[in-house]
C-alpha cells in the first residue's frame, strides 16, 4: 500500500446528515464517495477514527462547503 501524506475529506453538511467523500494526495487519485453519515458528534468521531486507522501516517484535512449562513 502506498503511503499518503495528506487525505482530503470533504463534508457536505445538512441538518440531519453529512455526505462524505475523500481524496488521497496526488493528481492521479480520483475522489471516493463514502455516502451519508448522521449529523452527530458520535458519528463524526467514528468517521475520524476510521480515517486515522486506514491512513495512520497521513495528515487528515476535513473540508466543507460554507453556505449562506456562514461557516
């Protein structure tokens, strides 16, 4: 397995759920859509732990789209 230095995790946030996708570093890698997770602290912690275990040496960058109500 190739070691990645940065993993970008995109979050499209909604009141009840969050759509999640991620992209490994490098232009040759396509984004991967993981699906929906509930909008709870517990689920976000679980998601972060999942990425920490899958990519233990990588820096995780969580990003989201700011909406009309700010960020």
